[in-house]
């Protein structure tokens, strides 16, 4: 399958597809960073151009890594303990949460954050931007399983543009004759030096649902810093956020459009240990999620025959 994809969509010296073949006897801590390494059989698009590099797993349209050439350390974090498998979400990268965010409103048996991140997507387009960045577009593949959870006619596409910046565009097109409502997020895990040494700005004065220890509505006072589990859905905000990283001495800018919620999440030690795939012993300290979303009161109604696009653009600069 990787061979056929390379023939149709590969770009010489920029984009190639590979099947994640079994590496017999490879212990988890010697697996290549940014690659799957285990015997998942999943297909991964590897992008490498003069501006940056990235990898995208076709299952889930899951961006697994991104590093601009100007940065010595990746900007997107991937857990060293993630064990990708068919039908299982990868820990780290940028999971696509769709068509709901968090728990399903009524069906407790449906996966949290929707099914998009665990089902196959197919490649529909690739190309090179005028500035040399590489573009790849994937479309969610519908099946009986997806239709059982989401009985609406639609196309869901993710375009990833990899260069000195990383741009992702998640488009939902309602191709049916009735309106529907979606929740969604690009649930990106950012690589940081240490969770105790970062601040997130851009959400000062915003209201948020605090999901730690119940759910209560609060207002953000000043920059966000971290000293324990943090799980917040900031609402009614389209603002750009910045992660200020004193240890890696850099700032990560998170600009967005078509997104009116921002989720800020770190599990902290107890929850990370329970999750078991956050990179032992303290991988969780080296990531923070700043997710561009439409959640809770910001879910999006998409009228029949129309489309909605959530766009993010990430940029890292040395501080
Ligand atoms: C965040 C949620 O978006 O994702 C958290 O706000 C959740 O509540 C986290 O724990 C991770 O979710 P998952 O399903 O990838 O383990």
C-alpha cells in the first residue's frame, strides 16, 4: 500500500509513505523518536523539506511530530511509550477530536473525543507550496462503524502544511440535507523543557470550565502557570496563545481561526501514572496540550450544504 501511495502522492525528496513494519526484538526505549517502531502495520507519511520535518499517521490523520529546521528540539511532543495499534489512539502529536469533544452527550459506550482519531483516513492530495512547504490532505473514511455513531452525510478533511510553521486545516462539509452540530479539537501536545517552567499567555480574562474536581466556571487571572493537574476549557476565545518556555528558551505561538474554545491540559503525576503511556518516568513533565477547539457552548452548527474549517498555525521562536 505504501508503494501505491508513493507512486500517486509521493514527492521526491519531500514526502514519502512507509508501512510501519515489525522490528523484531526492538525494546521500547530504542525505537526511533517520531516513528512508530512497533509492529503496528500502520502507514505513516514522512515529510522532510528545507524548512522542517513532520510525520503523519494515516490512521486518525494523526500528526505525530513536527520540527522546523530552525529549532534544535521538536515542537510537537510524542510519548516515547506510545504503542500505536489499529483502532487505538496515539499518545502525543495532534489527535483529531471529532465529531464531539470529551464524552459523548448521551452514549457512554462511544469513545471520548469522537472516533476520528482511531479510524482510517485516505490521502486525497499532496503538493508543494510556493514557499517550499509540503502539503498533504487526508479524508476520513466512512464505514458501518462510523455511520453507527454519526449518521450524517459529510466530508471531513485535514490538510497539513509542513514548513518553518505548521498549519493544519480541519474542514467539515455537510453534504446532506439536514443541519448537524459538531464538537472538535486539534488536541496538540507541545514539547516543553519542564511543565514547572512554562507559562501560557493569551487567555487572560477569559472564562473557562475547570474540569479538575468537578466542573465549575471560572475566569482566568493573568498568565497560566502549572503546579498540579490542569484541565480547562476556555470558552468564547479566538485569541492567539503563546507558550513561554524558560527552560528550552523559546516561545511557541498558537494562532487559529474558526475555533472559539481553547483547552489547556496537563495530567500531572498521579493521572499520568494511571494513563501508563505518557513516557515513564516523567514524560508528562515535557508536554503541555494547548488545544484549538469548539467545545461545550462553542459547538458548531453546520447547515446542510455548507462547510466549516478550523485552522491552526504554529510557530516557534528562540527567546
Ligand atoms: C483533554 C481533556 O482534552 O484530553 C482531558 O480535556 C483528557 O480531560 C485529555 O484527559 C486526554 O484525553 P485522552 O482521551 O486522549 O486520554
